C-alpha cells in the first residue's frame, strides 16, 4: 500500500519540484561534437498529468518531461549515436522528430484506491497484487502517420494485452529520428518496476535508445499501425 500512497501523492503534487534522475555516463563530453537537431513538439519536453479523476478515461497516464532526466533524453540519445557511429568517422546528420515518455500507472493506482477504501490486510493484498506485477520490455517500429492521427494524446500512453498482459505499470517511449537520411520511428514498452539499483526511468530510456538505434543496422522493418502498437487499445 505504501507504493500506492506514494504514487497518489506524486499525482497530487503536480506543482511540486520534479524528481530528477541523474544518469552517469562515462566520457559523455566526447559526444558534444555530434550535432543533433531537436525538432520535437514543445509539449514532448514538458511533464503532464492527464487527469487526477479516478473515473476519467485519462486517469493514471502521465507524460514525463525532459526535466526528470539529467542529462536529458535527447542528450543521452546524442551520446549513444556518437558511440555507435564514431568508428565510421566523418560527420553525421541527426534529427530528432519525436522523443516522448509516457507513464501508464492506471491499473496500479486504481487498485491502490480500492485497497485504501477496503483498508486493513485485505486492502493491502488488493493493492500489492497489482504493484508486484511486472512487464517484459519490447520495442517495435511504428508508423508516424498513425501516431500523428491520434487526436487524444493520452491514448499514446496506452498498451494492449499482448504488450502488458498483467497490466503492470509501464513506461511507453516513442523515438523518431533521421540519421544520415534514414528515418526510424519506434515505440518501447518497459516496466516501471525497479530491477536492481538502476532507476526504472533511466533503464527504460536507455533500452529505448539502444533498441531504436539497432534498427539502423537492418533494412526497414514493416511498420505497426496505431491499433497494433496499442496506442488506441487496452488501458
């Protein structure tokens, strides 16, 4: 139950100072020379809680802004691009069109609210039954036109039953880049449950970047539609 209460307090404290996860990257200064053009919509850099109302369809979905990571997500991407292509030498043209992180804690928060209402041992059992669930991380290529066609942004922070059958709390990270003329747009679903001492947010972003850049090693993959990617599906 303690985890649920903390999560609810985090939602209620929307105006409070954000929690910043510091990511230690060895020799990050060497990648400063790689120029990256950040063309993301301004909103993707900002935090947002879509709804605090438990009955709302938007409840439990949040956008995690750049301020929650230090260095920020695009700077971390810049470094990994440099690490990947540095051996090739020369200059590389890198443009970021999307890099946005959503958090979907709906099932956990609703369960926590029910548990708090029940109280006692039973309430704790109900709450922890969801809090202890985990999700397997996965990345897939998605279609930018389908992404852009979503009229209600919170839907981009949804998952489907194949991605997250236990309805665990997850990060959903979209990365859209053009590197040397090749455009790749990916969607990564990663668990919010801590594994070891590494921050789940830092883990999710690192995984999303690595898996995204791996698509630059292979021919373009078939793109998933919005429905297939879960952006309009299961809560």
